[in-house]
């Protein structure tokens, strides 16, 4: 009887620890990603530029490219600039915007990408998706997974704590997203990948249950690992489904309806996840998630990020239109405006305002 297996697209190197950045050149050489040291390094004008001074002596043959922002135009310009050189790989050194630009540019010129994250704001650092602003708003572009992921916990701790908090909200939202995927499977017969679901859910649960805080290396290790696993789960599924459900629909609705007032991706996703868990009747799980979010300094009520309950009702009502074809608890319940208003009042009471 044949034994059937599948290959999982994943990085060949995942290096998460204090001081990892100092060994970047050694890791790339030992893993034969770049034995020559010919690298194109994409950096931001902020954290990336500061770190360049630290690591450039170890990368004497690298060419450095400062990326202006997280737009499609920035990514295309980066790709065009890199075409003039001959490189073994592209290194994206910075936050999510820089890594997404580097992902897109690397795919465009046919080079592997090494993601060196300077913050943990969301799960995109190891995902097969580059999210870039374009003339129509914001688009998601399919790209190969990074060939390597390097996360220096010393660098993460030095970044503003709001980035860690955002990553916490994004990781916790996996739990709600997987519940939505299972709902779609039961109600609509949507195919579900058990391995992808397990990876995403356990990543979220590990962050949810960890007793540490945003300044603890042990907690940051678990959060970083969870975000990497979430990215790989999306590759396994071939879709963002393991990490994107009603929580992300609510996040997108905030961004579209209130673009100048929206909070961070992770803040909105975490709050959306706690509310979505409440909607599906998991009141204890919702209350516990809200308590963990609060413990880490994240919002659980719209007032926490400067919105009124009525504006939140508007967001929830609009949310399903942000992802046509995606079935979540919002589409399942199909609540009227008054029903959303009542559900929110019940949620606020249940978690304690």
C-alpha cells in the first residue's frame, strides 16, 4: 500500500533568539543561501537604516536599497533597481511594509527572500502574501514563502511595544478565524485543511495561554514562533483562511470606513476576534480572550481606540462586504443593524466595560 505524503512550503532556516542578527552572514553561508555574500538588502529609512551600521561589516559585498514605503510602486521600483545587479538572494530587513515590498520584488526578479523582522506586528513576515498599497487602496499579492526567517529578540524588545501588541492581536485572532473556517465547512461544505487549521489554532492558543508579558523573552519567543507558524499555515492551505475570518473582515471595515482613524491591524483583529467569539456563543472563550488582550494592553471595546459603539455597529454591518465569498459567523448570522447593536451591548456587558 503506497504511503502518501505532501511537501510543505516552509523556510529552510527559522532563527529566533537574542543576538540572531549578528549571525546573519554565517547562517546564509552555512545554509548555502549566499556563500558569495552577494545580497540585495532592502531596508527602511528607520530601523533598517540604523541596523545597517551594525551588520554591514559582516556583509561587505551586499548592496543596500532604501525602500520608501509599503506601496506597489515602491516594490516595483525596488525590483527594477535590483535587476541591475547579480545577487544570490534578497534580504528584507525591517517591519512588515519593508518585508512585503522585498517579498514582491524578490518574486518579480526570481530570487529567494530572507525575512529579517525588526518587529512582530503581524503574521505576514512568513506568509506567501505581500500586502501593498495601490491606486485602488490595498491589494494582496501571492509570492513565494521566505527561504529563511531571522528574528533577533534583542531587536524586537528595542522596537516600540505597540508592534508587539499588534502581533499579539493578530495571533489571537487565529482562534476565531479557524472557528469560522470550521463553520464554513459544516454549513457550506467548504474544504478545510486539518493541518493548516491545527497549525494556526495552536499558534494562537500558545500566545493566549502564555503567562508572560510583552517584555519577556520567553513570551516574545512564543509570539514570534506563532506568527511564523501562522504564515506557514497559510502556505499549507494555499489561502489566508487559517488566519482570516470575521476578525479580519472587521479589521478591513475599520480601515475602509475610517482610514484616517483606524488603529493597528492587530488591535482591530484582536478586538474583532473577541467579539466574533461572543457572537458564536463562546462567551467564556470570548471573555478570556478579552481579558488576555487587556492584560497585554490591547483594546477590547471600540471606545478603547476612539470609536463609539454606534460606529462599531456600522463597522460590523459593513464587514462582510470586505471579503465577498468568505463565510464567517457574520455571514452565518446575517444580523440586522438593531441585532448588531444588541449583540454589542451584550458583549460589552459580558466582558466588563
